[in-house]
C-alpha cells in the first residue's frame, strides 16, 4: 500500500491520414478518471503524436489541479480493485481516432512502479492499431504488466 503521487500515460497516435482527432481522451485508473490533454495545447491529438501525459507530481496536463491523483489521495491498493482503461469521446469534423500505442506507469520513479499495457498494441504495425469512434467502440482496457 502506497500513495499514488504520479501517473505517466504514454499515448501514440498512428501516423495515418485522419488518425488524429479533436476528441477527448481519458484515463481510468484506481477508481478515477482523468483527462489526458497537454497543457497549453488546443486539445486533441495530431497524426503521429507521441505524448507522455504526467498526472500529479511534475504534471504537464491541462487543469492539473483537478487531474491529480493526490486530490483526493489515491492508493496503489486501488489499482487492482478497479479497471484501468483509456476512453475516447469523439468530437470535431473527423471524430475517429487511431490509437497505435498506450501504456501507463504509476509512481514511475519509485522502487516498485506499476505498469499497465494492452498486449494487442504492444508492438507497432498495421494489425497493432485500434480505431476508436462512436461507431467502432470507445474504450481500451489495460492490464498489469511486468517488464
């Protein structure tokens, strides 16, 4: 049992036509949901973007105060009590999004970091991408991963 002080979400959009989006991307973990949007950007993700969103300590996301796992304080015990997922909410003229890679690390600089991944997207390639949209589905679940 330990406090969650930082979460890193590594998200890569495919480098394909119309892969980017102005939709909303959320991370669900430890019983909460967080918006993954880089501070100072207009939101969304462009074709080929490769972001590391940091929540909590040394945050780089919009509305960092409200997207903070320390307010209220989350605990690593909750990591296995609730599902971990990425959820997409479509918006804009071309609302679909092509997710190429995602993994999440909780307390990455600690002696015992917790990592979540989806083996279907663990390697790059045409059959390792996931289009998310209102018509295709909007969520991808992640599971605990031991590197």
